[in-house]
C-alpha cells in the first residue's frame, strides 16, 4: 500500500514522510497510530491526528453523521487529552475512535475503570511520584532508557497489580543494568562515565592535543624552568608533559622524534604523536566498550521492549483514568436500542450544572429508582420548552454520552444505558434562514435515516432554517420517517402545538421556566417533564426587559409588549423577583 492511499495523505504530505522516514517506516507509523513519528517528520499535529483516526478507524468514524457530531467527538477528546500524563499518551487519546464491537468496548471500559480506581486509591504523594516519573520520561524524549527509568520509578512508588501488573515480576537489577547500558550508548559512540579506562584515554588525548595546539607556550614554560642545553630541555619537556597529562615519562619519550629542527619542532612533534596515539587507543577502547554495552542491551532487549510498551500503555490508561476521576465518570451499560441517562452532566459546561435524567427508545433504566420514571419504548421524543431552557445542552449531553460509550469510555452520568448506533446525527440550531441552508441540512440528516444501520437523531430547532408553517410540516415528516425506519430521535422545537398528530411511538416532553431570580436571571428547571408540552414563557423575558430598561421610552415600549403577552403575568413576575431580592437582604 502506498502512502497516498491513506486518507488525508496527499502528494505533499507523502513526500514529506518519504524524505524524513522512508516509505516503509512512514506506513508503519500510520498503521501503529504513532502521532509523534509523523509530527517529528514534519506533519502538523492536527493533520497527523486526522490521518491516523481515519487510517485506524475509518468504518468507526462513520458514526459521526454530521459536522456537529464530529465537533462533539473532537472536543471530548481534547478535554480527555488535557489529563494525559505524557505527550505520547495525549496523542494516543486524540486518535481514539469508536469501537465497532461491544466486546472491545467492554474490554476498554474494564481497563479504564480499573485504572480509574487505581488512580483514585493513590495517595497524593504517590500521584505526585507518578506524574514526576512521567514528566521525566517526557523531558528525556520518551527514549527506551527513559521508559526503563520511568518503570523503575513507578516500582519505587510501590505501584503493583491491576493497571501496573505489567511491571510485576520484573528483574529490577537487570533493568538498572539495561538502563545504564542504554545511558552509556550514544548516537556517536560511548558516553563519558561508561568506562574508566576509556575516560582516562580521552582525558589524556585531549590534554596532549591542547598542549600540541600551544606548543610555543610549552617551549617558553620549559625554558623558564632553566633548561638550556638540548638534553636538559628534552628532559624538562618530558617532565612537564607528564605533569600535565598523567602519562609516564617512558611513554612520552617514546613519542619524541629522533631528529628535530628546533625545540618548537621537538615539542610539537612529540605532542602531536602522543595525541594521535592516545586518540587511536581511545577509539579502539570505545569500540570494545560499545560492543560490550550493545551485548548487554541485546541480552535484555526483549525485557526492555516489554517495559517500553508497558509504560506507554500505563500512561495511556492513567490519562483516561485522570479524566474519569476529574469528571466523576461512570460505566455505561451497553444495552437496549435507545439511550437513557440519569443525573447526566454536560462536560462542556463549567461551574454548577443541574444534572438531567432523560431517555428515548428501548432501555432498561425505566424501572430503576434513580431513573425518575424515564419512559421506555418511544422511538421519538419531541422536546419543547423555555428559551435558554437547556434543550440544546440536553441534546449535546446525550450526544456526549453516546460518543464516549462508543469508544468504550465511561460517561458523565450516574447511570446510562446506551444502545449501539451506526450513525449519530447531531444538528445544532443554525440561525440562517435560506433555501441553501435548508437543502444542506436535509442532505445531512435524511440520508442516515434511510440508510442501513441504526441511527440516533438529535436535531435542534429545525424551524430556524425555514418559515414556521413549512418547518412544522418538515418536522412532522422527520418524526414519521424516524419512527418508520426504526431509528431513535430527539427533536427540539417550539412548534409542538403546530405538529399534526404524532405517531404512536412518539411523545412530547417539556422544559419549564419557573420565574426570575432576585438578579432577574431566568430560573429554569432543566429537568424535562415527560409527556408534557413545555412553555416558552415570554412574560419572564419581557419582565426582565422592563426591569432592566433605564431609558423611559424604551421601558414604555417594553411595558406595551407586556400587555401583549399578559400584563398581569409580567407584574406578578416582577413582584416575585422584588420579593426574592428583599428576602435576600
């Protein structure tokens, strides 16, 4: 297979990879989802991530039937990658794709939740030790030596069994020897400190070379010691060089020339010969030491390779574990032909978030006490209610749960039952009112409905892209099509009263605004009420506008609107807000 046959690898990217890695190594990097190798080769991280997602999960990526669904997927992985303990682990998180087998999803859930429990059980000092070990691993560039040293650090922190089981039973002494050998081997030879004899040879060779480069200074120094005749001068030179290099007099004398033009020629020739001989001896010794070290590395190669893989896997699982702990994620049940959640939270929201309980389709949460009576069996739920009432957020929350479960990851809910879907159609409200937007929207949401496989429809305010009357007709058609095709869907709309009788397998739910806070913020119960049409309650919005208007004419205009929506309701809302403010004082 050629590089250009991989999704996203065009001629320019392929040429970059060939020049840096070579065809075979580049293909290996793609097949093994090695983001770091592609980035180091010159491919941008974003492109590398997209290429590897498609290369390693093309069929699975078809789960995301719309751009909005893909954005939820991207954003979730960005959040999870933020908890990664190494750069490579972050890359592995970012290239996660949905799994097409329930067995594989369950297996990953087992691994991630085991790691979650392991991380949660660690003391603060042990957590710091783990993070420090992986930080050192990253700083060292993720080399084999860094992986071995990281494994030893994790062992020293007392981590055993479960997530860390791959490190159990390792020969720590042998690993330390391997780490020492790996540390001693460099790209251009043998590192200092690996062999005492080699270090002495290098030091003496360097000293002799330095003296040779300053031969005239040596001559002057020796003459200052009073050596005048040739024999005394030669003897003084030998003595001085012995002091400076640690070599024996005999070794230095043997390097001297039989004949020399003058004193400078004698000194220079002697020192150059010494430097060359010592350098040759150092190179010879370095080759011997390198052979010994490589033999040591080869003896432990299998163990080192296993440790490298183990450290990478542990880093990956602990990264997902930290994500799960930070957001209190729990195991979903991969069951049913729908989706249902209790006390689910949207991971894209910060601060205090009211959890919601919701579901549609066939699921097994209906009979559980925590499920607050979620209906089961309806193929479609039409969700109605207040502006700013959290309807879009609820759709997004359901989408998050389904996407995470599809990858075998825990979800932000107290409990969740998630069926297996082949396509998720998540469509946010797009406030563009023209035929082009309507056409493109229909092209994105209808094909998955009529195609093969099970589809989850999460569609927000379809009426925003065409006139209300026609929108109601189209929405009716989508609901009926969803039921007819055996799909599952949640449709958010303000047009519930305009829809013709819904199919028996569809229901209407509502979210209600309950008033204004003392700060005139809309007070909403974000938990939908099943089987009830929600109200947009415009009197609350108008009440806030009346109260906040500083210009007299503008206020009068809003008061006229108040009479249109129900002046009594507006005044009651304002009175309730004022009373609440007084109580707060």
